[in-house]
């Protein structure tokens, strides 16, 4: 594999005119069975894009994976030093002469990519915050997470870790915490909350990947656990999917706002260790839609794990929204179910067991109300500033008390166990 961002590999979105090529005699040795419809995908998207997809199914996050391996050899002193470096910077651990993998990780994470524009990060943050707390929750729950769970491979990993079946509410709150920290003004600056949270989530993924591989994960069947394809699909679940969802409900963005939103999320992808060949060309909804279509068309659809995760998520989202909406949880559950059906269509909703409800008849009225409010906010700079301020204020209240799973595991990155919370360890 070439270096991240290597120009030797065709960009994922650039159209290719060359005829479909015949796979090499050895290619099928590297084709996990869960990749499907590859010939059709080559005809539609081009051979280069499909070959890159196959390649990245076998790649995790080499630089983060190397850190986990290195920390195993120097635990616990190296872990303490490494955590200090994440929060305060590599310069604070120079005296301790960090080991090669730790140094390489911190140098790469702290280095600002040449394409990064701080002003666009600021504008992207404001665009996110203008949505408001309630519709952020709708976009992330019924929108983002429903699509994430519809992937059989992703759902299987989540169920095997127990993350969203045994402790569904906590994990959704942790996802919200990460999202909020990434969205707040200045949150992605080095050493700020969003920066630290993204790096800690990245390391948690590396630990899960390492643990599964040591336990005999069959890469010939599923590729590497939490591989690059799954990572970028999840990234699209927090960009293309919610942006499309919000538009369906009358909350639109200008092309300039979408460009800034994607710029902010590109930096999040960079911090999370996503291969730049996947995301650097994704600057608008059109390019994002094509990439997601490529991934969805070549991966297996929803399974029973997907259904279980989705049902748990819908229940928890309904409960979390009750204090704000001040409606019975059963009524909110019907609203959330109707929104989910509107966003993903009846076919997928039926596969995931999403309830059919009369609330679906109210969706056009809700969309109209959002369009009117959005139009007012655009015409009034004061109204927009107030909308952003309200969201920032709402986001100041912590969703979860105590450390998140990824924060807790940052102090124990080499435990040969699946993710644990502080409460879990105290109970045992």
C-alpha cells in the first residue's frame, strides 16, 4: 500500500472511462465474501475505485495499531507518557524520549494537513450548531445510526463488543459526547476537547481491532475488523446521511455551508485515521452520495444484529428527547419511528423492524415548519446567532457523568479485553 494521500492511486470519485479489467488470478485470495456485486460495481464506478475498496478492506489504522503494540511492551509508564502527549503535545514528553510508534503517532496527529483552513473549521462548526439540539438528535439517531447499523459487518462488531445492546443508552450518550466536543467552536484545535476525544476514539478502535485479531478474527471472511471501508462508511453516516436527512425535513444548507461542513469533517477523518484517498475528494453531497453508493452496493445489508441495535437506539433516543419535547415516551417513539421511515424508506425500515405509525402523516407539516424557521434564521443574522448560542448552551451540559468508555480505556489501552467502562470494573 502506498502512503496515505498517495497520488499513485486514482481518487475515489473521479470518473474512469477505461473498460472493466479482468481481476488478476490472485485477486480472489483477497476478496472477503461479504464484498458482493463487484463486477457490477466495476462497470458503474470503475475498476480503480473497486480495487481501492478491496485493498482498504484489509487495512486498519497502521499508525494507531503500532502504538497499541508498542504500549504492550512498555506498560504502564509509556501509557501515562502517551496520554500526556495527547493532551499537552509531543513537546511535553520529549524529555522521556518516547518510543518510535508513539512519537510517529503524536507527530502525525499534531501536524496540521496542508489543506486545512481554520476559518472554514469555524464556519463549519457554526453550520452544525445552527441546527439545534433536537434536530441534531433526530439526524444522528434515526439518520446516522440507523444507516450505520444497517451494515451487517459493522453491526456484528458492535454486538460482539456489547457496546450497544447491553449498554445502549450509555453508548449513544458517548457518541453524542464525541459529536458535541467535535462540533463546539474551537473544539478541534490541538489539545481542545474535540481533538482529544477523536484521538481517544481512534485508539479505542485500534485496541478493539488488535483484540479481535488476537482472538482469531477471520480476515479472509470479513477483512480486518474496523477496516478503512467501515471507517469511511461510518464517516459518511455523520456527514452525507444526516445532511440529507435534515434536508428532507426542511433544514437545508447552502453550497458554501456544505463545503465548510465537509471541510470540518475531513479534519475529523484525518484525526480518526481515515485514509485520505477516501475522503479528500468528498467536498459535497454529490461526491459523498457516489462514494456511499459504491460502498453500499458492495456490502451485505441489514441482519438480525442490525435490527436489534436499531430497536435499542430508537427506544433510547425517545427517552432522551422526553425532557425536551415533554411528550409521553410512547408518542416520541412513534415520531422517531416515523422520521426513520421517512429517511430510509419502507424496505429498510421493515428489515429493521421499525414501527409503522400514523405519525408519518405529520412529516410534511413538520418539514414545512422547519423550512419557515430556517428561512427566518437566514434572513436575520441575529436570529442565526441566537440559534447557534442556544445550541452551544445546550451542549454545555454533559450528557454523561464520569469518563466515557474511550476516555477510560485511554488509560488502559492494552487490556486484552473488549471495551469496559469504569462502572463495569467497579462492579467486578
